[in-house]
C-alpha cells in the first residue's frame, strides 16, 4: 500500500517537532552563552568584598553574562563557573575580604588569588575555602594559609609562594593527606626543616615540587621528599642542606630536574668555604631520566671526574644542563663529557680545574652555553670549538691558556652572542681570512692581546651592548667608525691601552651608561658626553681646554684626574644631584669652587693639585656621607671653619 502525504503539511510537522525538542533542551540546561544566575550573584558578592581595585581589574564585572567577565571562565556545555583567575602583582593587587559566597561556585576547579591582599594582616584565609572540594588548582601565593587545604581531596596544584609557614611544623603531613597533588609550590615559605617522618607516602602522583628559597639546615639525605619517587622536577635552590646523599637518590628514576644551586648558609665568597658542604657521594645509578643537574654555588669539594663517573650511562644521552659553577671541584675536564651528546648548557665556572679543554667538547653540537671561566685550565683551545653552530655564550676567562684564537676558532659560531676571553692569557688574531660570522651583544677581551692596530672586524659588531677591550696593548687611533658602531652600547671600556687622537665633539647621542677611556694618550677637548651616563672615567690622558657644560643628571662617578684641563669648574656640575665620586685632581683648574655644589650623597671628593682659589667651601658641611676629601695643593685661603670637627666620616682629609 502506498501512503501519500501532503509535502507542505509534512514540513510543518517536522518544524514543529524540532521546535519542541529545542525548547525542551533549553529547559534542561542553561544557555552556554550566559552563566548560572546564582553563580553570577556569588561573583558579585565577591566583588562587593573587594574594597580597593585601583586599576579597575573588575570593571568588566557587570551585565548578565558573567562568563564574559575578566578572570572568569565557564563551561561551554553547562554554563557553570569553572575557573576564577585573579592573579595580581604589586601594581594591580586587589584588597578586601574573601566572601563566603564563593561556596556557591560548586563546580569551581581553578582558583588563583595569588598576590592579592584579601586577608587581614596576621590572619589566615577563611576556613570555608577548605569546603570547595571540587578544586583541582589552588594558588594562594603571598596569602597566609595552609591548614584549610587538607580537605581538598581532588586538589592537583597547590601554590603558597612567599607565605610564611615557619610555624606550620606538620606541613609535609598536611600535603601527604592530599594524595591527588601533582604540583606543590612552596617557594620562599620560611620553612626550616624537611626531615619530618612520613611512615607512608601518599603523594604517588606528585611530579613537581618547588621548595626553593627556604632554610633547610640539616643533612639532605634525611628529607621526606626522597620518598616521593614519582617526582620529575625538584627545585631545592637557595637552601641550607649539607652532608652526603647516601641512598636518597636510589629510587628517583623519574627525576628529570634536580636544582640544588646556591647554598644560603654562611659563605665566604673569596674563599668559597661553607661551614658544612654538600658531599656528592651517593647512589646515582637509577637517575636514568635526569635532564638538568644544577649544583652551582655550593662550595662542593672533590674531583670532578668522581662526580661525572657516578652519573649512569643511561643518562648520558639525556642530560641537557650540567651546572657546577662556584664550587671547589678539582681535577681535569673528563673526556667522558663527549658522551653527553644532548648537552645544551655546560657551566663549570669558578672551580679549581686544571689541564686542557678536551677536544671531545667540540662534538657537543647542541651546546648553547659553554662556561669554563675562573679555573686553572692551560694548553691551547681546540679549534673544534669553532664548529659549535648553536653556541650562544662562551666564557674562557681567567685561565692560563697558551696559544692563539684564530679565524678557525670562530668560523662556525654563527649563533654566538656573548664571548668572554678576559684574562685568559690568549692572543686573539682574527680577521685575516674574513670576518667572523656572528653578531655579538657582549664582548669581553680585557687583558688579551688583539694586535697593535684596532681590530677591524669589530666594525661589523654593531649589536654590542657591552664591550671591554681594556689592557690590550692597542697602539692606534680610535677609528672613526667606533662611535657609530657602538652607539647602542651601554658599557664601553677601552682603558689602559695606547690609543691616541681626539674624540668627536659630541657624544650625547650615544647610549652609554658606563664609559672608561682612562690611561690612554687621548688629546683635544672634552666632548659632550651621553645624557644617560652614570660612570665616566677619562683620567690619565692628555685632554686640555675647559670642562664642558655637563647635562647628565644620572652621573654618579666622574673621574677626570691627571689631564691638562683648564678654566673653571662650570656651574652645570651643580645639577649632578646623584654624584657620589668626583675626582678632578692634577689638572690646571682655576677660580673658585662653585658655591652651588650641594652633593649631599657624595662620598669621595678629590680636587687637589689644581689652582683653585677662594675660601674653604661651605657646602661641605652638608656632605654628611663624605669619607674622602682632598683639596690640597690649591690656592685656597682663610682658616678652616669651626664646624669641620663636626664632620666625623672623613677617612682622609687634606
């Protein structure tokens, strides 16, 4: 049988059916474009508790759709508020009280109130936050609290950065009671012990633990966190641990990052001596996931070969960062380093290492940082270093090398931005076969030998911000291109050479903050210096003529002694309100010292061996921080004022 249906009638039935279905669905769940009415009211109540919002961060909190408000995120399906992100810094912190209306946000999973002032000074956060049991992420950094979180059994992320928890002695037990935790950040919480007893470890999902900048003054092996064998990231930097590891690392097979840098106990920097040191003895055989190991600034003793030898072969091709600077490691650089094929950062600065640089380091093609400065390394630098195409920072300073750095050493360093060869006993002869391929930002060649003329290859290095060519035995005129090439540099030091000639008439357009031209053979008049300069040293040259009018309000140190500068001290010096050190001695200055001088913070004033005249300067009575004063060998007259005895800070007076 065939049934015939009128087409227009059928379309009407279908349209009506779809309309009814859509209406039913709208009654079952809210429109995803707007939030739940009760949750909107809860947010408005929270806003009412905010008494200070000077940057109007909550200005968008109006209108019906709270899901569009800044810091609020809702579910696309249900419209429930899932996240409240109100992280602040000092400039835009909210002040007030946390309203209990937040309990109405029953589906809230992410709450970030870090950096705000939403708790009265000396009080903890309201206990009702412990009832928000759907939370997965909680960031209360800088807000006093901890005990309230123990009931949040779904919590995965907890940050309490910079919260003083020094009186919470059972903090590990509280954390151990939240087995869902994956990330804990207790940076700078004034904790002093991590050796609490945890008979049973519940934190089996924990993969990141941040305990940096605390004061753990006990043996490291007895800390509770070694039982958290699921850890991948452990930051203990800025610590006070000491002693051996023993078997603490035996079961840390998942650990990828271990940061134990900077021991904050009493430390003699010049001697690199701690009262008690970390001792790198222990069982490392299962650290097969290790990618970053940072033990810098600990004063650790011992042969570096012993430490490297303890790292298991299973980590050789995984290790990416090895930072052992500022310790007391001895011995030669291990050839074994060549097996660390994925190494990106190698920092062995400031140890007691001897011997030569192994050629094998030149095969670590992924290296971006190679720092070997402040050791006792000798021999020649292998040319294989020149093949490290990814190298960004190279530091070989303060060693006892022999030989020459040539074009071959630089040939493949296409990524190099920072180089430090200062006091390395190396001679740098570059540019004979073309210029280097890199564009440096920081170049330190102090006390190297770079040849008699000024190095021409530097003309293309116009991205440099810090340049040190001091004590290089340069005998030449400063080339005309120098000032344009380094016009963006903030620090320039070409002192203690035999550079001659005059300076450009106007250097005010340069970016220099520190300019050191001292101990050369420069002549001519003194130019206008950069307006933002803070430290200027042109001493021990042969500059002549009058002092220029100086317009550099941030100048703190001015050293112009031992020149042939004549005329009077211009009153523009009176505008240098930040001045700390002024040395114009051994010149041909005359006239009176300007009466407008009011350097209230000045600590060093040296005007001796000139022809200055007039009475003893009265402004000195206001210079209460002055520690060194020398006005001798001038033509001052009269008697010393009675108040001179009131100024007791002088360590030298003439």
